[in-house]
C-alpha cells in the first residue's frame, strides 16, 4: 500500500477531531493510548479511579470514578466516537474483573454508539500456538487467563454480530512504559550486574513497544469506517530471541552483565502461597514456545505499521527505567 502525499489522508481515514474515552487511562496501556490519541488531535477523556487522577496524560479530560460503577461509565461515555478498553487488574482478580469490565465497556460503547477498541495479550492461543500467529490462528487456551481472554473474544464477536463495532488488537509482551516483564524480571537485578531471562535464549518471543502499539490503535480508529464490524488484528512488534534481547541490553548499558535463567521451579514451589507466582506460572509456556505475530492484515488496514527499530525502542525503554543515561 502506498503512502499518501503530504497533507492527504488515506482513503477511508476519518478526521482526527473525534472524541475518545480511554477506560483505565492511568495504566500502562491506557496512558500510552491516551497520549497517542491526544498527539493525533483527538479530544481525549481519561477515565480512572479518583486516586489515580494525577497519573493521567496532562491536558486530557480526567473523569474520576470507579469503573465498576457501570451506570456512571455509561454516562461518561456520552458523545464518544471511540472507547478504548484498557481496564486491568492484578492477574488474581481476572476471573471476576475480566468479564465485569468487558460488560461495562460493551454497555458504554453501545450507549454512545461508539467503536470499542480492545488491546489483548496472546494468552488465548495456548501452549500449542504455532511459530507464526495470524488472525486465523485458532484460540485453544491452556491457561486460566487464556480461557478468560478467549471468552472475551467470543463475547465481543457476538456483540459485533448484533451491531456493535469492535476492534481487537493482539500483541506480545508490552514494554516501554509501566510495569512488565522487561522491568520486573529481565532487568530487575541490573544494578547488581545481572539479567534474568524467563526462557531459552535461542527461542523467539513476541514483544510490543508500547508507543508503537498505541499509535497503531489511533490509526485503526481513524480508519474504523472501513473495517468490518468485528475487526481482529495482530500487532507484529518485535520478535527477537532472548539472546538478541540480552545482548542489546548489554550494549545499551555499556558494561558486561551476567545472564541468568529465571528459575521457574522456585516459583512453582511457592505458587500455592504467592498468588502472583501462581499466575505467572500459569502462562510460563509463553517463554518455552517460539512465536511471532504476522502483521499482514494490519498492514493492509493501516499501511505502514508503526515500528520503532528494536535497538532504539529498547534504549528508550531502558532510559525510562533509569537503567541508562542519554548519550
């Protein structure tokens, strides 16, 4: 697909002067998405709990309320053209929060006549996922969280058949903002001269640089009128081996580092007593099954997919974590 000339909007792209409501705008995905929509000229409303209002993107309209108050969320959604469902909770709360928040997002989008956008992890594909994942890859969850995400996808598909417009975007592990595997595990012990990698160093793993993913959501929102009622996409991001990742980190920090393997057996031993360890072990297969995401359908929809070169994205992420200094 050719790029438009300067000042020319691609065929089917809608003006960027619309209104977007970001649910969970203080979270890592919500914050990045609100910032990307704002940068593209949208009127952005950031819905968060009142105590998190200070963590919203400056200049957005902050709506402080509990997302479990469905009636209030529906009221807040009035006038929105797009609603981004970025609500999240700790993994242990997912059995109740995933379906509850989904129903709230669906109800708000229906009431507003808005397109509902949902960023999603890869859990629903299960441990049998192929080396290359695309939109036709069947959902065969093998983990508790995968079952929940697969059920969410089916719920959204059913709503789309009944008139709701839905855009679902699946991506690998996000980095470049907030809490995730990169900061919580891989570089957690960087001050002590060590890195920890959760899987074999020679297996490919899918990562998603958060600013690129957020900009992709904006571009899909701009083209929503050209998409089917249920539009599902894979975000290719960066598919790299653990060796490529750890080597790039060593080069970025400019000193030798010891590379450790994450000791899953230790987490499993205490998982019955520590909920977060139990939930991490539930999706440990993501680090032992090589996988990447095919972006063919996404490219067809938006043209050039936002893609910061891996080394530059990683450098920005490490700098944001305080792990490196600017040259």
